[in-house]
C-alpha cells in the first residue's frame, strides 16, 4: 500500500513548458479528465468497496467490460487508449522490447532513458500532442509516454513518474491545475496501487480489495473537489487490463526447454519474446515450436489474426503465449520474490477484461454498454475535447450509445 506523504511534494515534482495561447473552444467545453486505475478488473466494482466509482457509473455510463489489446500489458494498452491504435501499429509492443533502429538500447518500464526517448513513441500521436497542436491545453498526472517529447511536443504541464507520490497528492495536483486561470481542457490521472497489490497478493486477496477501496476514496476526493469548484467535468475512468492469479508451480522455464545459446530472451511473463542467435534460427524453431501443454509458441507472422499482433519490427521473431494462470520465465525467479497475479494474456481471457466508466455532461445516465475494444476510447476522447481524431483502429460506434 502507498504511504501518505506530505502534499507539498506535488508542487515540486511538476514540469511544464510555456503555456499555449488559450482559445475560445477549450474555454467553452467542460474539461475532460481521463483516469486510469491500472489493473482494475470490472468485477472489482462488485465487491462493495467502490461506492464513488459505482456512483459515477450510476450517473453515467458503464461497460460490461472493455477488451484490452494484445498483449494485455500496461504500456501497450495505455498508449492504445490515447492513440486508438493497436500495439502493432503504435509501436509500444511490450513493456520490454528492442528495436534494430535504436541499437544498443532496450525499452523497459524501469529504464527512464528509454521512457523519455521519443523514438520509442513517435510511431503514433497521443491525444495530448494533437490537442496541444490544436490549441487545447493539456496536463498529465502520469501517463505512459507523457514524459517524452513525442513529435517534439509535450503536454503543457506534466509530471515525472514517481510511484511513491501518494494518491491523494495526485488528485490534489489535478485540482490545482484546474484552479489555474488557463484551465486545461484535457487531463490525465494515473493510479498504480491496485495493479501493484494485484501482482503481489493476487486479484482475490483482501489487500487488492483494500487498494481498490483507497483508490475509490481518492475518486471521491476528485468529485468533491470538482463540485466545490463548480466544475462540471467529463470523467472517463478506464483500466488497461485485468489480473489473474498465478503461482510458482505454474511456471514454464524456457531455459530448460531450449538449446543453450540458441536464443535471446527479450521478455517473459504471460508471454515471452525470443530472438534466435546468429545461425540458430532452425535450432530454436525446432525446439520452441514443439507442442507444450502450458504455452503456445509461433513465429510472429503466424500469430492468430484476431490478436492484431506480429507485423511490427519490434515484435520478437518468436512469441510464446502462456496458458492463463501460467508464467513463462527465462531463469529461476529471484529468491524471496512474491507474485500472486499477472496479466498480458489473450484479451479474450475473462480475467484480462478492463474497466470503462464515464460520467459528466456529455454522457447519458444509467447506461450499460456491451463489451467493446479499448481502441474505441480514443475517438471518444477526441470528440469530448473538440479536436479532430487522427486515423486509428478505433470506432466511436462502440461507445456512442452512451453519449447524449
């Protein structure tokens, strides 16, 4: 669980560039706040721990579920939500990846140099970049990609990611930005504690439910703060993926199945990415393509079409997808490490489902939408801020029934 910190931290952690000239359009539109609760499975809202989020759903729109893009991982799906493109098209194909066009560099969540390197992100253009170009001021309280100058543009105001920044401080920063004379028209807010505890303790653990309750309280703080300011904002609350229980005994050890020296292990977990060593493609293929009870492996060009994955140059040559609840590792886990939950599996696995809740002046009340793909969120966001959407894989028809 995150510890409460001194709220003064939030005022020294922000970075900004010179604000753009305000236009009439943004001033006339309600601000749009895009909230991500990382790892929030839709059924978590049925545990009696989320009265504030459920109140948003009752006053607006809730989807039965939202289908993430493959792989159902954090960075790929956060970038999909703000670009409307599948990972194969926007280039963030995994939390860990390589690119021959960026030699000597590897992308990882923990690698700040990579996170702020626009070359990893420039295959797409997220909401805040297009909005800033159109004169809509934006502010991001954490969001994958928002720390990089994508196409040379950053949000007007943005924060360097700090996982230790208390959730209460994150909400306070959003409200502080909305207090400015030049109020942003688009803001993002990111919470990672539900995902963190879901990974450590498992999706059904009381700790995960407690984390959800704490996030719900912060949503309550945000709604109360907006009400006190007389701001009728549109709120779109989403998650990137769900979570499924895993256990140490449900592990496939790649290093015990494949010839030593025949491959490089690019990524692991719910799916593994492998590159053959020079001259070892045939040896690796012969070993990795053998049937396995707990994973399915394929050359990237042979992955099922419904996954929309495998054409981007950053996707490794061989991709192995674990049976739900199983893990693929390239070496023994770290001693003392604890892992109770994982995601990244086939998006059609029920436990991978993501959440969609929206409320505000643009939305109907008490509306339940059928399952839709998360690429459909992007055209909705662009409509709400009044900026023309770029060509994407999404279709607003998936969510249009929830709009007034």
